[in-house]
C-alpha cells in the first residue's frame, strides 16, 4: 500500500499517489515492491515470510510468545514486529531472517507502522496506553507518548504529519501531531463502542475506517447486545467533523456477521475489505465519495476459520486473507474475487483437542450460536476481558479474564458453574441460542458433571482452561520500595486482605462444597441483583489491567476498591490506613503476579481442574 506509479488530481493539483500513501497496523504486511508478505502467527510464536511469486513460505522465524503487529520498513525487506506477551519489538532482516535487535518495552506492544522512508517505527503499547517512536537505524526509543488507555490500532496519515491511534475498549480515535507529540484531535463515538484493534486511513481522502463492535451492556438477557460495525471518520480538521457508524449486521439485508477484526483499503482507494472472525466471512465493498452512504456492498465471501487479517497487494491485482485457525493465508484475485492460492504459513502448535476448543470458542455459528451475532470471544478475546460490566439476568456482572481459570474454580462471581462444561446451558440459552454440543439432555449446573458427555464440549473446556498469566510489567525489576511496603500491609493481620485473597493465585476459591463465598458489602449496591450478597473470591493476579473492579464494576480504580467501595471495612480493614499507605497497597496490587504462580500452586497441593 505504499508506492504506485500513477497520479490523481486532488484539489486541482496533480499529486503522485505515493506521496499520499498510508500505513496502518495489521497482523500482515506486504513489501513495497510486492515481492514478500509477512504474517505474524500468534499461536505459533513465529513470523512467516511468503514469496508472492511462488506463494510459498521462504522463512519461518521464531519471535516469541504471541506476536501481533508487523510492518515492513519503507521500501526495504526489513521488518518490525510487536511480540505482545514478550514485551518486545523486534527488528528483523527479511533477506536473511536474522533478528537484528530486540527492544524491551513496558508492556503489550500491539500495532506497528513505519513511515515512508523506513526511518521511524511507531508502536502502540496496549498497556499503559502509550505510543513509542523508534529510530529504525539505531533501534533506540526516541519518544514515549502517553495517549490514552489500551491502545491497539495505529496508522500514519498520508501526509505523514499525524499519527492516528484507536483505544481498544472504547473505539476512541486520536490524532497525534508528529512534531510536537501532542494529541491534537479526537473522535469519540458511542459509549458502547468496543474492541477496536485496527484503523485504516483512506489513501487520498480525509477519511478513516475503523472496524469494531458495540457492546450494549444494558440488555438484560444479552440477546442482540453485541453488534459489528465499521465506523467512518472525517479526519479533516475544522467544524462539521463527524463519525458515521455503519452496522455490519444489517449491511446485507438480514445477513448477520460477527467480530470484525481487521479491514483493508485498496491502493486506488476504491475497495474496502473487512473480515469477520466470528462468522468466518468477509464483506467486499465499494468506497463511495458521497459523505453519506460511504460504502456500498459488492459481495460476501466465505473464508476459512477465524480470519484475522486482510491486505491488498501494491499492484491492486490481488488481496490476502489470514485465516488464523487454519494457519494459512489465502490469495484472491481482486477482480474476480476468486481464491488463487492457499499458503500454509505455520504448523498448528496445538493438540487436536485444544485446536477444536479454540475453533468453537471463536465461532458465532452453529452448534455454538443460533443467530450468528456473538461468540465466547466477543467478551473474552484471547482470554482477556472486554472491559465491560453487563446487566445479566442475575444482576450486574463485570467480565473477568480467563487467565488461571483452571486453578480457580468455581466459575462466575456467584460460583454458579463448577466446570466449563456447564456453559452448555449458556450455549443453549436465550443468549447464544445454539443447538449445543451435547446430544441429549444436559445435567443441571453444579450437579452431575457434564464433563465426558461431549468431546466437543470437553475440547472447549480444555481451551478455556489453557490461558496462563504473564508477569506484571510493574514488577520487572522486582518490587520497589512502595510495593514492598504494600506487600507488608496486604499480608498484615490488621488489614485481613490475605484472609480471602490467599495462596499462589491470591484467592480462596476452591472446589470444595459448600463453596467459600463472601459478603463484602457490595450485594445491595445493585437493585437488579438476585444471587448475592455472597460472591466467589476473584484472583488478584493481573489486576493492574482489568478495571473496572468488583462484581458490579462500580470500583473504577484499585484505590476505589480499598476506599469508596469498601463500606464498613467489609472488604479488608482499610479505613484506618493513610493515603500514603493506600498508595503503597495499590502499588503492590499492580505488581501481581510478580512470579509464576503455578510452581507454588503445585507445591501447595492445588490441582488444575482439567488434570485427572
């Protein structure tokens, strides 16, 4: 998408198109000369380089745990790669496959883009929400720009004067002036906008295209509460700017699609391609210059399993789709929209059970879902939380992450599941309306196990229980002085924090009956609550990034958990602590986990629920 030989007329001026080419983040990138395609393989931990003449992988480079964004540098075959769980940005020589540099960053690098001459690389750090500017020649970080919260999407505008970034949990788009490093503009949509991973500027017009979902948390039973969108943003400065959301679930009549992951715009600015990871399909659209309809439906294409990326070749003759759970890239003819080649890019790193479970977890189709609008991954993408508090039938429920779940059963705030297999009830419920994975009747939750009744259901449970914690970025150099003071307070008898938040996973949640539920004074804060006031103790590991807190999500910060939302000291004895002591306690909580909890759990005699 970088260089083209033809020209066009803009505002009465003849301008080379390559002067206005744009760059956006993706899990794939194509070199400026159109010879190589790079693809990050999140599950496999590799970067694949594909020769686009032979349509074969020529290099498979191990890069680390969960790589995400990748970008070629200018007109070269050198690359920058964001390795999400390793907290590293890698610079790789695409000719040799050598890793030239590893740059340690604070936490969770996701989106990567390069400027036109390849001299600068820009990276979003999802946590804590910063953009890094890196010198591509010296591999040094020049600037760290605090921009927002949970940044993923990043793009360079065609004129290369501004960066555009998107907040993952809100869909808010911000413009950063590259000279000053300041946020100079922003576009906010609905409060329901969520899971915005990527954005793409138009190559010639002041438009930006943002794929995301809307999570409408106020629908009690959840049916019809998650919607797929492409939002079109007017990025020109001045009055009258707008943000137009286009609903993808009604874009083609009654055809419902789910979980938009990425989109791409053709080099000539005429076509838009958006992939839907939940329903395994893609919309091909014409881009309209009407400032009203914006895009026009052309065709829907059925894809492979869990499509997560799409890129268009520089010559505009073909485009490529990455089907993440087929571990393959498919090449399509841009004119006929027919597949030309299927390119396996890496080996499946999972056993058959885990792979099947992951496919089901991400599927918004039967037998998991009846109306194609939601999957398990709509709220728990890659094991993370969607950052939302939902109005569930039992009351307000903050979405929890899945990390460490195999060690912390029972499940849910109200401990109404003692095995993942009990979610067969959810699959068949009004929420998902799937036909289910068990043939025949389902045993009631918390009673006779549903484990063993369906290989597919057991596979989904195995995948759900496979997520492991990464260490907190706040403890990379060990506990600082404040965290050490906070640790002492946490384990002190006077605070009683460790009474319930105990052991390697900082929870007393156990597979013992009756379950160890606790009334911490929050059950009456929600008039819609029907199951409280006692709740299962959540793990504190990874709590630095999982706001909001408590079952009803009313604690916006960790400080709120310890102060404004801790009535009568029912949630730890903290009212006597000074402001500085509260700060110390928060600093310690942010450092969890500072060591791998599993060896200590095994030593303590704890058992994973999926181990016989």
